[in-house]
C-alpha cells in the first residue's frame, strides 16, 4: 500500500498498547494507517458510521468480544472486513473466528503474517467498494436510460436478434398499441412494410457489428388502424438487460418559428391532397436547380400521365377521379429519391426532375415507376381497378437556355408513349445522335484540344467505401475539363464529342499520367477507366510500363477499369490488355458489370481483381427481390473466384443496407462522398 493518505482503521480493544503496536507495525511496513481506538463497544456503531474505515480490528484475549463486534459490523457496515487479533492463533481458533464473521485471525507475535493479511484485506476492501460503486453507477445509468426511453419524444424500439424486446411510450403511440407487453416477443419485421424488409435486415446486421453510421432508412411502418406510415428510421447500438441490442429510433420533429415559417411557405406551394408542387412552383424549382451543374451524372425530366384519364373521369366522376391523381402521386413520392423534384404540370399530368448516374439509370427508374403503377390496385368509390401510366424521358442539358427544349422533349415523348398504347416509357433520341448536339462537335473539338495543350484538365477522386471495414483505401478517379473562365465541365458534356472525334486516347493518357503521379502521394488504390479506343491500343502497355518506371510509381496503386461492354465487344484485345497489366503489377477491373447476357462468363476469361456492379442494378434494388437475387448471384460468382465486388452509384441508405445483406464488399456513390478535386496536373 503506497498511498500517502492515511488508511482509516477502527480498533476495538480494552487496552491502548495493542493499538499503538498495530499502528507502528503497519507504518514500519509501508502502510500509512490511522488507527482509531475504541475502548468501549458501545461507541463502535457511531465510529463505523462516522469514520468510514477500511478495516475493523477486534483485539481480544479470549474471543469474548468477537461476537459483539461482528454483530455491530453486520448491522452498520456489513461489507467492512473484520480481523481478530489474539495473543496466539492456530487453525482451530482461525476456523472459529471465521465462523463468527471474521475474515481472518492474526497475532502480534507474528508481525509478518499480520502485515500480509492486513494488506490483503485492505486491497480486497477497496476492490469490493469500487465494484459496488460501478454496479450502482450501472444501475443508475439503466434507470436514467429507462427514464429517457419513457419520457423521450423520440419513438424508440429495442431489438435483439430480430425480436422486439421493449418500446417506449412514443413508439406505442406511433403504432397505436395499448402497451409494450402486447408487442414484446414479436419479430420486428412484422411492424414494417414487406418492401423494406431486405434493407432493414441489412441495417440491423450492420448496426450489430458496429458498422452503421448516421444514415437513416426510409420505411413504411404499419400502424394499429391498418394504415402504413412513411418515416425516416435511425439505428443505433445499445444494450438491453445486459445484452447488446439495436435501437430503432423515429426522431421527434423539433420545430422552431423559422422552421414553421419555412414549412408554411412550402405548404402553399404544394397540393394538400398529393403533396406535389403546383405547376408554377415546380417550374421555378426546376429552373433554380438547373442553374448549377449536377454533382455527378446528368439530370433528366420525366413527364407522366395516367392513360385514358378522360374515361376514368367520366366513369368515376370529377371528385373521385381526384383520388386517382392522389394515389398516383403517393406512388411517385415513394419511388422518388429525396432530392428529386416532383410536381403537377397540366391536368392529370405530372413531371419529375431527377438526377441519375447514366441515361440507363434514369430509364430504369421511369420503367419501374410505370410497372409499379400497373401493379397497384386502386380502391376508390367501393370499386377496385388498375391504372396504367405513360411516361416520357428527356435529358436536361447543363445550359439553362435549352431547358425549354428538354421540357418539350419530355412532353412529346410522353405523348408518343400514349399513342403506342400507353403503359410504357418513351425517351428522346440519345445525345450522340441528336443533330442539335452534333452541330456543336466542331466547337467541342477545339475546346478539348486546347484544354489538353494548356493542361486544363483536372482529376477528382470519389472514395470507394468498404462495407467490411478493412483493406486499403480506394478511390475512383474522374476527369473534369476546366474552361478558360475556370468553370468546371463534366464529362457528360465533352466526352461524346471526344469519342466521335478520336480524342479519347489522348484524354485517357492524360488521366493515367496524373493518376500515376498522384499515386506516389496517396497510399491507396486508384481506379482509372479506359475507353474502348485505349483498350484496343497496342501501344498502351509499353507506354504505361515506361510511365511507371520513369515516375517510380507503385503499379499496385493503380487499377485499370474498362466496361463490361468493351470486354464483350473486343475480347481478344481486352484479354491481351488484362494479361499485360497483370505482368506489370497493375490491377484490373470491369465496370458496369452485370448488364450483359453473359456477365458471369467473363470472370472465367479474364484475370480480374475487381468487378463494379452496374449502378442501374441499384435502381429499385431495395424492393425488387428478383433484382436482389441477380445481384446476389453476381456477388457469389465473383467471390468464388476471389474477385472483389464494388457497387456503383449507391445513393441512399436503404440500398446500402440491402447490399450489406447480399454480401457486396465495397460501394461508391454520393451517399458515401461527393468527388474531391485532386490538385495535380501532368507537369512537374
């Protein structure tokens, strides 16, 4: 015992000499004891209460006082260790004292043993007190937690192994349940819409493993009246009855005056029946949104209207037909992303401004919306019937001057879909065949060549996150062109012209040089995509070998990626490229994987390190079991060959949770992080 603070001891003894002897013995052996002498046992209870000693010592000649001291100790301080000091001790005496409640018996005739026993008991006393404090703190914490759960405005349910084990008052009110006892023991999935099960299962597993961050899930919660409530669900790791659990939290809406004013201002812009923007606020919002370039990918306008609505209106009447519009709006809201702009346009028509990674992503989003409407049964006026939808899709250029054209294109495409019989999507001609865009090629070629000569390209990196929480960092390298005013130009604007005018190989080599230089500074794997032109270029491999040698760059930090389509179109050239990259030590990946008819066969033909599962397969993944099965099969085939899997264009937490359950290893998208600029050029 090395503490400088004196250790309080209470010594019950009819004589003072044993107290002094005990005090001297302890101090000589490094125990700074402070012994309080209690000559009369009537004073012992008060001494134990006021002094809070760490040890009580009973000095006795014949053992007659031991029973009384033990009884007082048991009544006042039952956890306090009791030692008996006798003139002589033996096994029989020690056994008798232990039976009365003492921890041990010692003798001043054997100071070494006395010192060892006292040291032991003081240490045991302190450890027991610390343990008791910890237990009391834990109990207090639990009571506080229970109070918070009970009084919290947040609705909180606690889940263990998929079973609801507790819920607070706010959760009970949310689902209109009488009490927690009526819910405890039920599978948590029973409380949610079946379409959300895959995402919720994945999120629960991720949270239990400590791998779920501040993402929120969009779910439909079943309530007591049979309706489904759409809400945002937050997950956090917690404890229930000493065992780990997951808290499902529906945050309370905290409102202030400014928020209320904003909500009121927003409310007058929207239809109270449908929740969609009225026409004028819709156009204002679209114009405001398109004034700045998209974060990634491109923007699209989707125009839609129910087929044969005039007949529905005549059949149902003016008032009941409005319920059809409200039902369609509810399907549209549930299908859309939080950042999509939705509104009424004219009559029964609606318009959505969406931002997606590719044109195919946008087409799939619209096609699945059309299918959702077709499958939905409307119950209106005591009747049940189905409605179909016609939709038109148009790309929104990154110049506001052509916004009118995009609106006109979307409307015309929708009319074309309706004329073909409805229940379908029609899209405007692709940009690379659009005469209005082709006329700008000569201008774009000049801009691209000037940017290459003046080093006005930039790289941005988008992190690739690991769902397993392990492995080296990885980033996807994306190229941007900078105009003479310093404005950033996205690839969707200049790459089509570059492809049509044989400029892709020059851009690819610029990117490779910049990425190789950057790899020397950033210790991670950088993914660099090559065009089909570069993949077929026989001079690329020797050029790349010289580049890596000259820069003394680690080839393992580069991963060359090409599209699955390129690998299918020129298999011989891609095979030679893959083998050559493997010989150089550069990694190789397929992007947009899973969209072809024979995707899995490519894995047996190419030496691959990664496959990037196409972002189009992420559209509707959370609710489409067929799509989930397809992605799962792709992951399983890749895993069998020890090929890493990366999901492209993951934009919401629900999709991430499903991917977790499926077994995808990595993902990228704006849910993870927007691209960051890489400050490096090809010079220096």
